[in-house]
């Protein structure tokens, strides 16, 4: 594949995509991201992957020469090792995000308590759950009783009951 005619835009694609990914990544690291930073980081990083692959194809000779140098092989090997180690679960168990404990607490609260949190009546909470496909037969049941232990299902059911914006 002859990529030489595309040289004028491949390297700028890598530079621009790297800039976007680096800035949004640093913002997310320091919890300063806002708006679409996280979405841009996740989705537009594909532009960097594609750009780097095209850049690599365009410069294959130079890329191969790096692997004749001990320093380059060691640096790439260290990063490959760190990548492999990153798949090992920390603490031996899969960790949950920081928002999981409060979500679980809300999901295990009786519907009567959940209604107070939502600023509405228990009948309204039961009606919203019914509309979402969950039938509550008692005010003492919880969302967890209705949907089970799965955090995503609990979040889905709670999002049907709790107001979208704080009152």
C-alpha cells in the first residue's frame, strides 16, 4: 500500500489526536473533565489508533530499525509487561466504582424510604417502577428485591424513580 500521497495528513492526524487524547486524559485523571471530555477521549482516541497505524505503515523501515536497538526493545518490552500486568485484578477481586455503595444503599432501601428521597409518594414510586416493568407488592420491598443484585439493573430502575435533576 503506497501511503506517500497521504503523508501530508497522516502525521497531523496523529499530532491532533494525541493532543486531544492527552489533554482529555489528564483532565480525567485530575477529575477536572466536563462536558464531552470523557466521550471525546473514549471515541476520538480511535482517530489516534488509526493515525498511528497509518503512520507506522508509512514509516515501516524506521519502525523496524528500532527493534535492532537494545534500548528500544527494553522500553517497548517494559510497556508490554505493564500492559499485561494491568489485566490482573487489583486486590484479587473486581473492584466497583466509587458510586456503587450509595447506589446499592438506595437500591436496598424500602420503597417508602426511596419515595422520601425522590420527594414523592410511595404510590408514585410504585407506578414508575410498574411502568419500567417491575411490580412492587409492598412499600417495604426494595429496588434490589425487584431487580436482583446486578448494579446496572439497579441503576436502571432507580433512574426511573429518582428525579433527573435535584429539586
